[in-house]
C-alpha cells in the first residue's frame, strides 16, 4: 500500500514509544502477538513498558517493523508463535482460518483473543469470536481478554481509561496466568467465568450508554412537554389575544423557562421511588418480598436521572447569566425608562421585589451547589473513596436538602403570582405551580416517614423483622415432591 493508507492511525511519537523504552532484560517473559494493526502496536508498547519481551508475527515483517518500538522483535508468524507461550491474537475473525497453518506450533499454548465483533456480526453469529477460535484450535487454551480496552488506553496507560479487564476461559490456570499479566500491565482483571461468557464480554463494547436510554428519553419528553406549554403561555397567547409577536423568545427565554422545570421534576423523580419503596415495605411488613419490576428499574436509574437534573440546572444557570446580554433585554430597559419618565415616576425601588429577588437568587445558588456536590460524588473515583455511610449521607440527606432548597427557590420565584389573575394565560396556570405538585408531595411523604410511628417500624423491617404472615412461600401441590424438599 502506498500513500496515506499505509500510515498508522496512532502516532508512534506518543508516550512510551521507541525513544522512551529501554531494552527488555534477557530473562523477561516472552509474549507473542499475531497481527500488526494499531491495537497490536499499542499492546506491544504497553507490554514492553511493563517489562515483557515481545515478539510480533506479521505476514510482512519488513513493512511493519517500523511501526513498533525498537525493542519489539517483528518477524514471521511461524517464528513468533514458536518462541512464546502466551500468544495474543490481534486479527479479525475472518482471518482466523488463515492461522490454521500454525496449528502444530500453537499446540499447548495460551491464545488470548482480543477481537471485537461489529453489531451486525454479533447478531449474525451465535458463537462468540473466542469460541470460534477455540473450535479452530482445540489443542490450545483460549482466553478472552483486553477487548474492552482501547488502543489509546493501552498506549497512554490505564490512568486515562477503565482499569477493569474482563477475562473468561475454560481453564483456571490459563485465567490465572493472563490475570497476572493484566496486573503487571497496570490493569485490574475481572473473572467472568468460562468461555461461554465470551459472547457477553464481546457485547460490552457494543453498548452505547445502556443505563441512560430511559432517563434520557424521560428528560427529553419532559422538556418537549414543558417547552410546548411555555410556548403557548408566553408566545402564542400574546400573539393571539394582543397581536404582539414574541417569537424571538423561542431560542432563549422559553428554553430558560423550561430547563428549571425539567431539572426540578427530574430531581423529584430521584427521591420519589425511595418514598414508594418505604411505603411498600411498611404496607407489606417485610423487606423480603421484591419490589415490582418497574419500581426496581426506577431505583436503578436514579443516578442517571439525578445527573440529568444537574445538567439541566447548570444550563438554566448559564442561560440566566446570559439573559442581560440579549438585545431584547436592552430594548425592554429603554422602554421601561421611557414609560417611567412619561408617567413622571422616577422612583422605582420596591422593597418587597428586591428582597424576593435576593432570596430567590440565593436559594437557587445553594440548590445548584448541592446538585453539584451530588454529581461529583456520583463519579466512581470519588464514590470509591467514601464509606457507605458518607455516600448515603451525601446522596440521601444532602440530596433531599437540595430538593427542599429547589422547592423554596421555586416558591420564592412564584411569591404572589399564583394568586394573580394575569398569570393565568389562556386559563393555564403558571408553569411553576405545576412543577410544585410532585416535590411538595414527596417532602410531605418524607416528613410522615420521619414520624416515630413510621420510622421505628421501617427501621425494624429493614433489620429483618416481619409481621406475622408477611412473607408466604407456597408449598408445591405435589406431596411427593414436597417430601423430597429440604426443610433446612
């Protein structure tokens, strides 16, 4: 190949490249790599930096030798596999059959499959790449590993990516050997069981934010609903009833009115399932009956819903800071000044409005600060450094404080507007009154759960106490089967 197509995707001037690697000691364990692509090069770079002696098998060693560090021995495939006991297979599935000529040299060795199928290949083949490789080389031990690690992470080091490396194989000794190699490279091995799990391991890189689909659709649906509602009240109503064109509000003003509503409702939805779960346990009198599937999934998605709430709140803060920069805002100030001059009313100071806005802004800043703390502690690196009591205090107690502050922030914004006839445009209530319904109900329910009669009973249930007949496990109708059942 000539031109730009023969250049590697990853530059060989990155850290840990030729100039930064020293010659491996003669007694260093030797590892082989079949393949000369970008992943093979990054893998070789990381192995050499970890103290291993690396030999790469290529169909054209002279052409590919310059892409690898100088300490890596690039040779033909047959020579590479004969001098190493652990062989990384870094080629695509369709080229596995071309390696069958090396069956005799590979006999008894450990083959580490690092390949990943495409989505189409994953749906098309019922057999994973690792299982297919094992069927082609029955005399070898196949281990699935490193497929979730990108070439960039291998080149730059585990500090810039996920440290976990799922491993699966049918032989424990082979998994132990590869796990030691993973640890030596600075990663953390995760035992995924036998080679049957390889299909699940290969599906991991194909997932695109699996836990975010439902929360994202929920946030998008709320945004669309509130945006349409605010459009009808703030843009369509003045145009229909007064003949005023306020469509300029669509890009900024209507969006800024919608974002806090979405953030507020999403934050409420983070703490609503906890209230429902506590009420369900009190009603059942036991904790050993599982929650309904919808509630169980809701509880599992609270982290993503909370982060989306913080995202919308942060955008609301940015939009609010940018409101005075709009030209429409300047025109409104000039018009207001002209109206006051014509009305001969030069004193505009209103003590109540000043206090309201000061309290409103202060509560909003405090609520955003609490949400920022919740978002930061949701990061794995921060959460892993906290004890369970500390993490629960931040996510539960301080999170509920953030909900209370957001409620006070909204109430201060509304002040007396909920009782003004002019606020009901097209006979529709102000948006903030709609958003207050769910959070106020949650705060009231949490207050009831804190009463001694409820909190003590709930604490006993969560410590294992059950009311009489709470958890009933029906016996099978077949008495002969029941007699065979253990009574332990």
